[in-house]
C-alpha cells in the first residue's frame, strides 16, 4: 500500500508491502528496516526503525491519527495514495462546503452563550461557556463565520460532541 | 497513636494518606461517591463506605454523612486532605464536638486565618511583613481612592472571605476604582456570601514562595523551608519546586522565622503553609495561610526527608514533633509537575474518560502520587488534577533532566493531559534560568511558547511511519493477529520463532 502522511507542514510518502510474512517499507522512496510489535494491544506499539527504538500509542479518530510518544502528542493526516489522487482529479477540497458546527468537547453545563443568531464571529471570539470539573471553559470560534442556529440554552446540560452552534 | 483514621477525601490525596496509615499500622477508612466505587483509594483502604451520589455537594461535602461513617467505623480521627472540607471551620468544629480528632488545625485557627483581613491584622501585629494595604474593609469609592493614593497605584482589590481569584480586581488608576469595586464586591458576595473588599498594593512581577510549617500541641513550631510556586495559570499552581532560585540560606532562615511567628500568633497546630509574595528586590510579604496539607507537600518531603502526613498523625495524637529545627537539613532539589486532565493545545479544556493505557515512569529520583490505573474513570465531577509527578536531584539541573526523562516515560491514554506542556516548560530558557514570576505562563503563552512545539521535527517521519503502519496493520488484522483461527499464519510462525509477536525484521 502507498500512503501520503502529513505531520505539521511535512509530507511523507510511505510504501508498505508484506512479503513472506515480512514487512517491506519505503520512506520517501528509501527502504527502511522495520521491526514492529504490539506492546499492549491494540495500538501501543514498539517500533525499531533501522534499529532506532520508538515506543508509541496510536489512536485513530475520524480524520487523523494521534501518536503519543516520548511525552509528546503528534497529529498525522494519513491518506491512501489512490484516494489522494482521486481527490486531486475530482477537484475535491477537504473540509470545505461541509456544514460548520461548534461541538462541546466535554460533557458539562452551559453557563453562558456569548453570541446571537445572525452574528458574525471572528477566530478566537468566545462563543459559549461550558462548566465542567468545576471550571468555566470558554469555547472559542476556530474560524470566521456567521451564527446560523444556536442549539442550546443557558443552564442546559450537554453531552460530549453535542452540537451547540451551527454556522452558515 | 490512633488505631483507625477516616479519610474524608478521594483520589491521589486519599491514596497518599492511606499509604501513611499503612506504614504506621493504622487502619484506613475510605469514603466514596457513586462514580468512585472503583477508584484507587477505595481499593487500597482497609474499609470503605458509600456516601452518596457523584456530585461532591451530595457526597464528599456532606459533613453529617462523614461524621456518621466515622461513628459507624469507630474511627478516632478524620483527615480532610485538601479541597472539599479541609478548610471549613464548621466541619473541624463538628469533628471536635464529636470527640474525634481533626487532623488539621483547631477550628478557631482555621476561622482566624480563613478571614484574610483578620489574618493580615493578627500576623502584621506579630512583626511579620505583610503586603502594604488597608487594614479594614473599603466602605466607599472616595475612601478607596484615598487609600490607594497612600499605598500607590496599581492596587489590588480582594475579597476578605475568599480566594482562588474570585472577587479580585487590579486597579491601575482612580478612574477604574468605581467599576472595580462594584465588580469585586458583587463576585465576592456571590462566591463567598461576604461582600467585604480590602485593598493591597499590587506587585507587578511577584514570585509566590511559601513556607511549610509543622506545629504540635505543646507549642513547638518548626519550618521545613520554602517551595517556589510561581508557575501558575488562572491562580492554579502547575509546577512547584524547592529550593527556590531566589532564596538563599539567610533568606530561608528569615522567611522560616516569619512563618513560625505567624503560626504561633494564630494558635496554629498541625501541618500548614504560610504564603509569601517576593518582589523583584527579594523583599517578602506575608500573603495568606493555607490551613491544610498542601497538594505540593511532597516537594518538601523530597528535600527534607520528613513525612509530613505521618507527622500530622503524631501531632493529632498529642505527641511532640519528632524533629527540632536544627534537625531539619535540606538536600538537593525537588520539582513537582501537576498532571491535569486538560488539553493545552485546545485552550486547556478539561478532558474526561476512561484510562486506556497507563504506564508510570520510575527509576532514580522519581515519585508519583496518583489515583490512576488502567481502566479507571476520570470524571467531570471532580478536580482535573489526576496525578503529581515529582523528581529529586542533587542539583536543580539534575532534577530538571530527570523530570524531562520521567515525563517522556509517562504514558497516559484515553484522556488528554498536560504532559507535553510540562515538557515545554522544562525546555524553556527563562524557566531554566529561574527567571520566573506568577505571570510566567501567561507571558510565555502570549509569545506562543509552551504550547506549540517546534523542536521535534526529527520525530515527524517516525510519527508518519507509526500512523501508516497502524493503518496497514489494522487492515490486515484479521489475517495476521487473530492467530487462533488461522493456525497457519506466517506471522504466527514467525512470531513463535522470535518468541514475540513480531512484524517483520
């Protein structure tokens, strides 16, 4: 399989093939020796890359992989090369045109709503204050937009990932 | 000594206290709310009693229930830990009236020191320097402006009955006074049911340095030196250390004596902390007392070797302190990183969930106080402080290097923690030089430091490899890894050869 992996501003081409039970891996076209074991299933792994040792836990969410290693957490966008090419050909631009929403990152209580429907918001502007773990947490706008619909009221208990605000 | 102690708290601090009980042959009684049935403190205790629904207002904060458990379990003393009821004079009084020992100061002492204005007055009368300010509650805007003129702008308005940043306002000139007074007293009233506001000189770049004291019931008071607690965010401490980079032997002696004086004049008994602000010229001023065992007490334990919790037990049982001042020696340097369940890359929002993987660092000079284990739940009902990672070294530099090493070994998944944030602080040049104040985190965040890591691009290709290999592995999983049904899998044969489940060479 061929992958395109993006970490921050860097892009890597990775080819993985299985031959006679062994993994053959190329990184940006160069073969690397790989020894991968599961320390703790499913995804706490130990990896030897050309005998250099790395320990990491990998978690997948809908859009990316989270790699935790050496007390750090990294985000990686991974795409199958074929899918990537198809997208390019079809002119698909990722994440544009999708309805934009503000979701609650944790369960909690809505303490205040700082915007009104129809209001324009700027990145970094406070939208909703949710109380959890005895602390008030201000959820801020991550992008420029216009508030279309506010789905919650002050005093309402919300679940994790519950949609609070929908943007135009 | 006591035979049985009730611990009116939960999580890491309850675990810490249970450990002291066990080492002294004392039976430990735990309490738990609905969600805490499988919490570590319940599993480690000798006895455990259910005290109600998960919200602390219906469990850990209900005084009557705790007293009932004490009666039922025949505990002789109650340790309140920190937070919850630890600094509630009413609870201390209830425990005293029940004929039990409250493992903390007497209720009158909590009451005196809990009232910030009374504490300032009492302690300044004993000759301990306090932050310049007004001695009584502010009654009008005119009076406030007059007083501010005397002590000099900027000034700080503070709630007499409170703490934690609520009811606090910085006033830089007289035009801001009216609005600040209104806001502060409104907040103070709603948070502490006490609208009294007093005024202090606002120090621009202070350090927060506190002195640990121990006082027995026979009038002996000693100090265990200082803890530097300037690394804070939203008035919450994040990293503490001892010794402080600004405190030398002479200053330690002076601050220690001041703290001992403050304890004596307020009739203090048990372990406690006197907090001071230190200005840029190394002048120190009494700020307030914490009449409880502090979160960061292990920092002092590492540099002095004194077990503060056991000392609290001895004091509570009426014994004399096991140390005299001249017995206290400080060795090396200790650091504490508070591990919070929060996401530093997303505005420090709390993160809750079930712990999937949990691996603690160990090795030389490492101590962890936590209530975590694989499979346990971090819920939104309680404090986001989930663990305390401490390191000790012969020098500050060694302690810092150990902390970096320990942080890199600390693996927690299922929730997001601030471990990477601590890594950034340990690499921060200002922190390494000891150039810090209580504004350190805000100032560094402003400069886009501490959160965004730029130094690790050499790891990016490894991150990419891990992600691609995980995807590949997951897609082929049924084929290779569920070996039971596929006895002839080459992977399995290879794995057996190597004695491990291997994935290529």
